């Protein structure tokens, strides 16, 4: 899916965070609120009341899962409290006093939406429900979930101020999908966990029917339902290197909503590599020519009609009079990317002089020589 975009207007200006643009796919969904976001750039490809504050039900558990994973305690054994066992609604049928690995609790949380698992995780990771809720809201602020407030780890309607938006939940999912352990758990169809009081293992099948049966490009997600929130759903999909996040809140036909959004985006967009990592070409200034580089690439979903609307502007510091006034790896400017008149990215531009290139070439030959000579790290 990834293409290198060649039809780009480059503007060089001697002067001395990525802001996603918004498109709108031609889809119609049953959901009261919805959003479709591209994973790498964060560009919103479709939205419907995306910032409307609503109840979110069990998609709350995405936050619970990522906090558990980031706690570094996944191998620890959790003693299940009576409070956890008494949690209402969906359950993985934990028993009071039993010990279960935190990792297995997260699988039970994500695949079977266990509210008992959510409480057990919260008590172990946060020290208490209140302590864990504090962590949830701290993480929400860190991610930029501006219209979100968590009041519990499971999403039950036991608080009036447990609320979020489709957009904020997409931000959370984008953040969580950067974690390999979360990706693995979210995309698991069936998981087995030991059952210490029985002769058989617990076997959990994922409730996400997009993943298990309905959509071949599905890569994970989380279902949700309460009487007040109605059906909520977060799902992810991947086709080649094109990754998408869909969120629907209060959606009677959520499976089809998500499939429609995904299919529309896969049909209408390609992932374009607008800026490549490495040496910047096209700089005409004699001081900077062949001596500046980008430390990472920039890719972005574009329609064919948007191809001609991309412009890249390099804004560089005025060149110093003496080359000794600038060092290798110094920040010397920005590469600003525009879609029409809207800035969608700004990447740092660094200096790399001839001495650095000679050194890197020397290191390359040195590594080849030592490899051929059979000299390893220990001589």
C-alpha cells in the first residue's frame, strides 16, 4: 500500500509536531458518534459527532489493559478479592482467594470483557480501585484525551461522570497499539488460562466477531455494552501497511459500521511516504547542500485527488559564516508538510558535515573488516 510520493512542491526558505489533517470518507453509519483514524499519522478519515461526550461501556477496558501491561507486573500472581468477584455483569468467573497471573487477567479482560478481571487488575496495579482510577485519568491527560473522565476500570454505569468521546477512544487505541503486548492480546482469538481449582483450563474466545468471523482484515479491538451506553465498539484493521482504528458509540449496527468505514478507507486512500529518512535532496544553498538530513520518515494517507496538493517547505537557519560554528547533528531547521494550506507535519532537519560522513564510512569498512576477520565483541 505504501507509495513514495514524487509529485511534491519543495520550497526552500532560509530562516530559522505533527498535526493531522481531516478528511471525510463517503460512508454512513448507524452510530450516534463515530471516528475512523489512521494509525501512524493519526489522520481522521471519517467522523460523526466524534467529540460528543458519551458513556462508553466496556471499551473502557482498553485503558485498564494498557495500564496493566505498562505496570511491568504481567508475570506477577494476583490474589482475587471478594470485591472483584462481586463485580456485576460480564465475568470470567474468578473465585475469591484464587491466585491468577496478571497476564491472564488481561486476556480475560479483553477477550471476555470480565468485570471481575477489571477490578482484580485495578486492585493489584493501583493498590485500590480509587488508586487505579487516578492512574487512568493521569494516562488520559498524558495521551491528550481532553474530553474523558474515568471513574471505574470496567465501564459499568455505576458513576455519572464516567465519560469519553469516539475521538478520545481512538487516541487511546492508537497509543495502545504502539505496545506489542497489547497488540498481541487485542488480536488474540482464543486464549487458555490455568484453572487452579478445576481439572480443566479456562478457555476464552474473543467476543469481537469482526476478528473471529466477520472481517478478514480485522486485527483486534474491544466490544462494549450497557443499558445506558448501548453498543460501543473499538476495532482495528490492517491491510498491508495500512492500519486503521474505528470507534462507534451507541451503534445498533456496529459490525457493519466498522466494515463500511474500513472498506471505504482502503478503497479511497494509499499510504504515501512524503518524506524519507536520510539525506535531504533538492537543497540548493551551497552551505547546506548534501549536508542536511531527516532522522525519520513521514508517511500519510492520501487520496489520488490530494496528490497534487502536497507541499514541503524547508525552513533553514541562515548559514553561518564559519563552518566551525556548526556541529554535526545540530538542529538547523524544519521540514514542514502542507496539504493545501493546512500544515500536517513538521520534522526536524539536522546537519551532517563531511567529517561525519567520512567517519560513518570508516565505521562501515571497519565493521566489514572485523566481521570478515572473525573479531567479535570479545576479541
